[in-house]
């Protein structure tokens, strides 16, 4: 599975941004998907995950209620809608694929990673 993330950019506090991740291959529906982020000088952290069917979603406390993850298995894409952005959301965002149905917040659970897309939120 190859993953290509896009949609990052420079926005202001309170703005919204939608990230997208396009996956190659015909087995996309066999993978749970996740978004992680890494801020400068910090470790990569979990943001959101979605099961392979799209039936369940999971969020980090820091983004719960502001971010929404979704997927379209017919188009092999997963999206992260980010609302009410804050400066602390500034990071490089990565999409990741995990074989199996269940989502996970653990970095080590994921098998494939995209290249990352940068999000900068100015105050």
C-alpha cells in the first residue's frame, strides 16, 4: 500500500483545513487507517483512527470535537477534517495504514506510512 497525503497549508487560528490521503492498491478496505502528527522537536503522536469499514472512529483528547476522520473505500481515500485550528496543531501530519479491521492509537501498529503534509497555524 502506498499512501499520499495532501491538503496541508498555512492557516490562522480558528480556521479549518481538510487533509486527504490517497491509497494505492485494491485492498484498501482491508486496512484500518490513522492520522498522526509530529511537531518540531516532539515525538510523533496519534491524532485519529478509523476502522476498515469506517464504522468506528477514535480521536486523541486534544482534537476530539474539533477533528473528524472519514474514509471512502470506493475511492481509496481517507480524510481528516480539522476545524477550529489552534497554534498547537502545527505539525507535519502523516496518514498510516494498518492491516486489519481495528483502529489503533499506537504508532507501532501501522504497517505503511505516507510522506506527510505540513500544517501551520498562526496565532
